C-alpha cells in the first residue's frame, strides 16, 4: 500500500481549513495513519524544500513554512501519491481546477494551503523527515476491504 506525506501549510491552519482538508482525505477513502500539529523549524524546512534551494522563491518559502504551525499527515492507500497530488491541484492556484483544494481555497502561489509528496522516493524522505517511528500507527478502515 502506498504512503504519502501531506501538510496543511501555515496559511491553511490559520484560515481554519484543517478539518475541511482532513475531511476530503477521509471521504476520498484514503487512510490517515499519522497526524500532528507542529511548527516546522528552519533546518527541516530547508531540507524539505532543498530541490528549490537555488530558486528565487526559496527564502520566502522557508520563511512562510516556518512562520506558524502546520499539520503533518501520513496518508495511505492505493495510488495515494498521485491521488493526493490531484486532490491538491496545480501549484499555481490560477491553474488549479475547481474541486481541488487549491482550486477551491487559494489564489496565491505563495499561500497555496497544502503540500503532498510528488513521488515514492520523495514520500519516503518526507515521512522520515517529519515523523518518528513511534508517531505512526497501523489500523484498518472499515471500507478498506475490496471484494473484487
Ligand atoms: P509543494 O511542494 O508545496 O506541495 O508544491 P508543489 O509540489 O505543487 O510545487 P513545487 O514546485 O514543489 O513548489 C513548492 C512551493 O514553492 C512555492 N512556489 N512559489 N513563486 C513561485 O513561482 C513559486 N513556485 C513555487 C509554492 O508555495 C509551492 O507550493
Ligand atoms: Mg513540491
């Protein structure tokens, strides 16, 4: 079963969108196996976004992501990585389709509410970066058994 890392970014927390985002993930049928609110420190933020370290938006991005608490989750399910990316919508809210989280709740690229890992390799790295082993759980969703 695939796992991905999802973050409600500081603007999502400050706008009271945690429940809305968690609800969409649960209703889609994905399983949240770890979740916490925490203020991401600078070192962790730099590591998380290191692929963008040479971009002009890197410093403002690190400042924003560390400015206030975020909610981190491990989300599990078949094709969880691709499904979460499509639920989040395009990076730039102007390109995000209505019905996606960014398409429904964001207008600025620098305040786009959510993050989700973009590949299996990234998901593994991000889960290890933001969670310790003891913060993760295992359980079954009631709708998890597929009979065909
Ligand atoms: P994320 O990593 O946050 O889930 O977003 P993403 O994969 O959709 O987009 P990515 O290219 O990884 O960009 C990371 C975050 O950097 C900010 N950004 N600003 N000003 C800009 O042109 C620009 N481009 C990206 C966004 O907050 C984006 O989510
Ligand atoms: Mg990204």
